[in-house]
């Protein structure tokens, strides 16, 4: 999308993009260090069944 189509938003400069990428890398590094500090964290197992899929679709239809 060019800036002429939406003048209220100016495109980011190269420097801004690099700063955002650097901040993101630092945040991800901190998350990784915390993860290592606490050791292995058990992730919840997810099991998909046909009944669960139908129930999810029905719930989605009710909510939307």
C-alpha cells in the first residue's frame, strides 16, 4: 500500500525498521533465557477429535 492511498500513516524508515527488529530480537532472547532458567516446561497436549471440531464450529457460529 502506498502512502498516497492512506496519508495518515507514513512509511517506516530503514532505521525504524532496524530498531524494531533489534528490540524484537532482545525480547525473544529474554524469553529464551527465562525458558532456559526454568528448565523444561511441559506444554499442554492437544488432541483433535471430530466431535471437538464440530463443537468448535458450532460455538463459533453462535458467537459470530
